[in-house]
C-alpha cells in the first residue's frame, strides 16, 4: 500500500474549493456549525455516508487554547464514537469573537480507525484522515471583494500528519507544524504558497499525541521532516475567493527526490484588512514524494495564513544583562 493511500482528500469536507481541481463556484455544505456553546461537525466519508459529531453528545474531553485572532477566545474539543466496525474521532480547535461567539473559526481533522476494538494506543498510521478548516468568513456564499490589482503577502501556521517509510521498514506517522506563506497577485488573479520556506518543518506533539493518548515525549525520529520545502505553484483565484491546484514540488537540500506531487485548496476570507485585501486565507495542502534510495513520504495539513496586520508582533529581543 502506498504511503499516501490512507490520506483522503474529500472536497465536500472542506467547502474551500475542490480538493482536486476547480469547483470554486459550487457552494458545498460547510463542515461545522457553532452557536457560541455547542460545536457540530459533519464530515463526508469515502463510503458516501456523513459522520456527525456534537460537542454536547460526543465530547471525550475539552480544554482551552490561545487563539491568534484579536478579541477571540479559544477552546479545543476531542469528540469520539465507538461502534462495532471501528472508532471515529473528531478533533477541533475553535476560536470565537468575544462580542459575537457565533463569529468563529474552526480547524481540525476527522480520523477513522476501521476495525479498532479499543480507544487505547490508536496509531495514526492506520487511520483515514480528513482535515477541515471552516468559519462564517470562509463561506462561499459570502465571497470577498477581491482587489483588481496589487499584491499581498500572508503568513501563518500549517500542521498535520507527516508520514515516511523506508523500503522494508514500518511506516512512520508523526504530527508536524510549520510556517505557511502565501503570495497573492490580484492583478494576475493567482496565489502561490510554500510550507517550510520560512523556518523549518518540525515535529509537533501537541494534538495527535494528546487525543490518542500517546506519550513519546522527546523520543527521536529516524527520518524527521526537517529540511523539506513544499512549494505550491500559482493557483487561480475564483470568483468566490476559492483556489485549488495540483502543481506541487517537494525539495530537500540533502535528499535526492525523484518524484513529488500533491494538491492544495483554500479560500480567502470574506472580510478585508485595512488595505482592502482579505484578512486571511485558509485551506488544505497535501504533498507526496519519492526518493532515490526508495524512501517515500507525504505531508497532509491544514493551514491558516494571516494578513500582516493580524500577525502577532515578533518576540522582543532580550536586553543586555537581563
């Protein structure tokens, strides 16, 4: 089985333009709703069914987190279902406007473990995973008024699942985090992106390890994601602010990569920053690669990239003698 076979890209799950190609003008159902108290998630499955979760009914545990948006509060939920045929888990980070909690942003992923008979020691290498990013300002029915000229740069976070397998070895599955950068050219009507071009792609053991009950601490990984860069070629921005493309290149300064491919899709916010450009963009990005020595790897992530006016200030340099 190829290392990317368990990572499923479902366009209906994201409502951010199609995962594969085009589809911007179609108004897909949004995957989440939040009334200020209860979070609901609806994820289309590969078998045609829809998996539904409610934080009121299906919560396993919940705790706070620190959101990046000003005047927002944040919380994360882990929800789960167990059945005769396996285990399904939904993990979501939600931030909401303190003045209007129904104005929110959510991001997370659904994981399906077919045949699992316990919730202990679930391995993400065995899971079908569907990421999602959502919120009222990413609704295709309320599109942004995009500028007809000029450019804009965005930067934010990307995170998800990194997988790697050497010939004859067991596959590795780890969580990763990195900086996502976007360059929008509104005159050309395109946006390009990169994961790992600013900073490095690093292991992140805050989300998957927590919800699956893993306790690896700082255990070393034989083939970490450090050094890889994932570049997404310019994608056309559609009339409702969505974009999607399948031109992806993975590079590494010390590894001979003989093949790489993937896709990305996203949507610009319907709310403008002070200069009239959208205040953020969010979506899903995936890439797979093969190396000359037979190694294979993949990255599957969600991302949120912010306009410079929303980005937090850089940390202050320590003063001499402090």
